[in-house]
C-alpha cells in the first residue's frame, strides 16, 4: 500500500553518513626550528549537547504467566516430549519447501529424493503416527466390542446370566472391585477437571486477547504519532552544530590566531624579552654612571682637603726637624727616625687619579633619548595582534562559510519536506483505527463462537460426567443397600438399583467412549503437531531460521523478507535479526536496514560536509609578513649602547681605590709615637715643637680622617661607588656580544614569522578546521546512534509477534492440548471403569438363581 511506502521513506531520510575517512597521516615536514617542526596533536573537539530524542512509551507487556494452569501445560509439554523427543527438523522442512515450491504432484512422490524426505518425515512423526493409530484403532474397535458385549450378554453370556456363584472370598472380591472403581472414578474426575480447566482458560483469556489487541494498536499509534516529532528533533539539532560552528567562526581570531600566536611565541617572546631587559639595563647603566660621578666628587673633595692638611703638617714637621738642635749627637738619632717617617703622612685612597666617566655617561644619555622600551612594546603589540590579523585576513572566508551553512540548513529542511510524513502517518493512523474497529466488530461473533465452543466442550465432558454419575450413584446405592445376610436372589431394591446404575454406566461408556476418542485423536494430531511444529520453534526462534534460509522460496532470491518488503532479496536482512533488534527496542531504520534501500550518506556528504565546504575551509591562509618585532631605530639604539664606552671603563682601578684606607698610617699611632720620641729629647723648644706637631696630627685625624671613615656622607659615597662600579662591571660584561645575540634572536624570530611560519599556520589551520568538522561529525554520529536506538523504536513489531505467540500458543494451543490430555485420560480410564462396573454390578443386582449348600457341599440348582 502507498502509506507503507511513505512510512519506509520517512524513516530513510533521517539516516546519517558514516564516519568519514581518517585524515591523511603523512604530513610535510616543516623547515625551521625543532619546536616548530614538532607535530602537535589537534586540540580536542568540544562535546556538543544535542539533548534527548523524545521517547515513545509503549504499553504492551508481551508476557504471559499462566498461573496454576501452567502446571497442566507443563505436564502436557512433558507428555508431548515423550511422544515426540526428536529435535525440530529444520533441514527437513527446508528441503521439503525447496523441492515442492512449484506444487506437489502425486507422481513426484515416486522420485527417490521425495521418498527419502517422506521416510524422514515419517520417522519424525513416528510418535504421533503410533498414537494416532492407537486412537483410531480404539475408536474403531470400541463400538464393535461394545456391540459384541451387548449381544453376548443378551445371550446370557459374558456375565449376562443372572446367577452368581457363592465363594468364600466374595466379600474380598467385592471390596477390591469397589475400591478399584472408586479409584478409577477419581482419576476420571481429575481428567474431567483438567479438561474443564483448559476449556474455561480459553474463555478467560479472550479478555486478555482483547487487552493485547488494544495495547498493540495503541503502541502502533504511538509509534506513528511519535516518529515525526523524533525526526523533526533530529533535523532541528543541526542548528546546534551549526551555531557552534558559527560561534567558532566568529571567534576565528582568538581561536585560530591564538593557536598560531601560542606556537610562535616560544621563539618570538624570548627574543623581545631580552631586548626589553636590555632597555632596562640601559636605564640602570645611566643611574649607575650618575651615582659614580656623584660619589666620586664627594670622595675627591674629602681626600683633597685631607691631602692638603697632611702635606702642610709634613712640611712644617720637616722644618722643625731642620732645627740645629737636631744635629746634637744625643738627639740626632731621634730626629733622623722621625724624619724617616715623614713620608707616611699622606692619603692612601687618591680618587683624583681615577678616569672620568662623563664621556660614557654622555653617550648613554644620548642612547636613552631613543625609547627602546616603547619600540619593543610596539613589537609585542605587533605580534600580539596576530588574532586580529587572522580575523581580518579570513573575513571573506568566514562570511562564505556562514552562507554555505545557511544553505545546508535550508537543504536539510527542504529535503525533509519532500516526503509527506505527516499525511502518510495520518493515513497510517486512520488505517489502524479502521482496523481496530473491524477487529472490535468481530468481538460479538468471537464471544458467540466461544460460547458455542464452551457449550460443546462442556457437552463432551458431560458424557463423561454422565458415566461418572452412574458409577457414583451405583456405588452409593449398591454399598448402602448391600446386605450380607441377603442371598443373591433376595437382595434389596436399593442394592439392585445400584447394580443396574453401574451397568447403565457401562452402556453409556460404550456409547460415548469411541466418540470421545475420536475427538481426542483429532485434537491430539492437530494440537500436538501445532505445538511441536509451530509453537516450540516459534518460542526458540527456530521458525525464523527456516524463513531466513537463503534461497528458500526461489533459487534466484536469497532472502525472503527483503524480497517481500523491498523487492530486493539480496539485502542481508533476516526475520530473526529484525525481531531481535525490535525486541531490544532498536530503531526501525536499523532493524530493517533501510540504509540499503535509500542511501542518505551521499545526501549528507553533499550537504552537511560537502566538497565545496571542505575546499573553503582548506583555503584558509594567513600571512604574517606584516609583523615587525623591532624597528631599525631600536636596532641602532642597541648598537649605540654597545659602543657607548661603558665597557672601556677601568673598573678594577675604581674598586682598588674604593677598598683602600683614608691615610697611609694610623695618625693617632703616629702622633703617639711622635710624642714618645719628643719625650726622649731634652727639654726645650724642639721638644715643645714636636709635641705641637703631634697635637696637630691628632687634630687632623679627629677633624678629617674620622669623618671620612665614619660620617654618613663619605660612607654612603664610598658604598655607592663600590656598588655602582660592580653593577656597571656586570652590565658591561661582554656587552657587544649580548647586543649581537639579541639582534640575532630577533632576526631569527622575524625570519621564522615571515618565512617558516607557514608550517605552523598550516598545522593550526588544519586543527581548527578539524574542530569545525568535528562538530558535524558529532552531529552525524548522534543522528546515527539515535536512528539506531531511539528513533522509531520498533518494539511494537516484536510485541505483535510475541502477542500472536501468546494468543495462539499459550491461550489456544496449550489449552486445547490440555483439554485433549484430560479427556484422553478419561477415555482410557473408561475401559477399566467398564470392567470394574461390570464385575461389581454382579454383587449388587438381584439374581434369578443362586447356589444352594447342603452338608457343606456345593450343589447347583
């Protein structure tokens, strides 16, 4: 029908493309530094949240628990297994079907292969054939035997003679026959109850059948109504992937440009950092030179004043020693000793002899007129502007991709509108409603037929019940009316009635038993074979294997199910696999393998990620040649700093003078020694003059030396001079080499950006493109998984199969088999019932003649 075709097609269009081939693994080796050559794995793609497909809730629970009657079902199954223990003849049935698909002709049975098949079939059906033969024999012989029995009794044979021989164990025999008949009747009652329970179970399960029909129909409607919403949800979620791609395209600068920046900064930033540190070194050099000049002025001032004072005192002391009194032999030795120490009256650290740093300071000030830090910051800014540069250069590509994505979305929506999904499902729903109405219209007829069936089965059971009634009444009347003192000819009316009732039961047994056996045999042959050939194979899915046998119906048609559904028997679709997938509540698209009927992969390859989109994304190119790390002014500035003369200063001389003491000797010790030597001279002017000079030297020590050693001004100047000289020595150490290395590093970084960055750009562009494609792959994988397990879940199909199995096998076949099982037991037990009733009636009926005993001898009348 047309609606079925549309239903299949609407499920086809939601299929997804499989995973695209993995990207090419062989990359071109990049030329440049080792870090830039190292392959870096692309960043992980951010997972997208597509939500949950609207789920369908099905009401049917295709499970049947028979309850107490299930024990009877298991008994029947065990009995049938004893009758038919052979395994299901799958291969035999397949060969029979394959050889007789053209029609069975009588003359073809004479062919050897058909004879072999027939013999194999007879071997498989041996149990049923033997039991059926026994039943038919029973059915034929029973009325004949009953007729002969009646004729024989009418001729006063076969127990028909109204005479009973008296024996000593007569009470024992009567008790045995009574007990046997009671036991037989009890088992017959059990058989009647089993058959009645089976009969009643069919009637009770009619309501369950209606419930299964209603829930299955409701599930099919749910399936039909929910599928469009699920498909719409799948198509709508394309927007999620699309919006994420658009977001990444809008942020292509931070994403792609940031990745390129992070890869290049390993080489670029360190070179700019060294240049920036050198700019700081320039400022530190200027400060250090200024500190040296200032400290040197302070120290030169103090040492010059001290030098003048010591020189004057030395001249004055020399004049004093030139006094004629020093020529006296007694004091000449002392004067000569003092005269030899006059050279010690001088300064030790002479800062006036140190070279001037004014020229170097002037050159550094000239260098600092150019702001190297600002130039380096421009290099930083130029390099950090890579994301904006990427965004500007890819502006046209981004706008083109956005337009293509909008076009893809419109193509998907237009494709979904190509199929009249809603109208097809509306027709399908109308078909279901009409079908349900048609089924419900048969409910009164089904109830009526079931009522007639129930009446018929009860009528059949009433035949057995009638025999049981005669047996029970006969036992009651006979037992209650039996009198041990009465002779066979004088038995009471009640006892005689009991015997007559037992014989009536025998008569009705002969009348009914062959009819009952005919019913049992027919139901046994049909119900037993249906159970073994249909229900059991359906329960263990062997029946599906027969239907799924390749080339079963035609030598040129491999598979039956796809040939029937899609007119393509070569599709690898089997009834068993479809049932298994539907039983697991997978999607109908996966269960029916609809991708072989309608290839959506090609459509999605043309739309979601087509060649045009791939070419556009692969055409992304970024040119970084406009990035300038260091202007020429900055380069000249560095070279001028290297040639400023800072490295030519004699730092060792500065450090040597700074580490010297103020005076050559300790002036206090010198003055004390001078006074001691003056005390050795005779009293007079010379002694007083020498002591005056000692006092003057002590005054110079106190007024000039001590301040230069302890005053904060001179201590700080000396400390600052030492620290600044050491700092300048450190900064100027191999200064030209450092500048050369900085310029070489910047040149290498600029060369990397302008010449060798293409590999980095290509690698990061590829990773960025793969991330965009990854969003579409996530969408297609999600669609595929949803179609496999969530969209159009075909659980109702397996529920229909299971429901049919429950109704046909559990409700009907098991009940029918249980019915004939109970009724068949009754039929078999009627034979001993006939025997025991006939024997027992002899002890209850009133005889015409009896044995007479005289003198202990038995005589016959």
